[in-house]
């Protein structure tokens, strides 16, 4: 088996033609963590009425709940992308999710930063400790998007 013909979701060269367009294999666990962390945080916001995050989103009104819903969709798409394109065997793939993966994580980063704004505006300063986990996840989502784009550009030159 030659290296050119070897194909796996851990860095396959033939997933979308001749070019490998996903991030390096070691990043799949980071992508999964960031998407699951965002989804878990959203679950707490939705299903824990006593949580401070739930109260702050409720205080923001309907736009806050729309933001949480949109972020839940983006995080779910991120989880599905990682599971299908990186964990499942090669015969399962979502080419569109793999092709636009960087946009998933840019949207996730922006949504997480918007939620931190809602928390901060709802009662507290920028230093509010409640926002820190969201900032960290937003930073890593942006880093994942950057690394994905950097690798795509590097492979095309």
C-alpha cells in the first residue's frame, strides 16, 4: 500500500479531490472538545433555570434565546462534522462540512463571544468570571479556524 493511495479520515489526501483540506489529524479532538463544550454550556442555559447563565439569557429577552438557539445549531454541526468526517470510517463523509469547516468554528467563536457580551451586559464588568470558560472556548474555536485555513493555504502553494 503506497502512501499516496492510503486513505483515512486521519488526514486523507483524497477526501475532496487531490488536496487534503482538513486540519491536521491531531486537531480533531480539539474540535470535538470545543463543540461539545459549547453544546454542554448551552444545555445548562436551556435546562437549568436556576443557573446564572439561564437567568442572564432570560433577562436579555427573545434575542438572547435566538442567539443561544443559533449557537446550539452551530455547535451541533461541529460535533457532527468531527464524528462523521474524523471518527467514522472513510465511507461516511460530509464533504460540505469538511470544505467549510473553518466557517463552522468562526461562527462558533463569534457566537460564544456574543454570549459573553450578553452575560457582561446583564450585570457585571468585563472581568466577570462567568464569561471566562466561554472566552477560552471562543479563543480555541478561532484558533481551529485559523489553523484550518493556514493548512489549506499551505497545501495549495
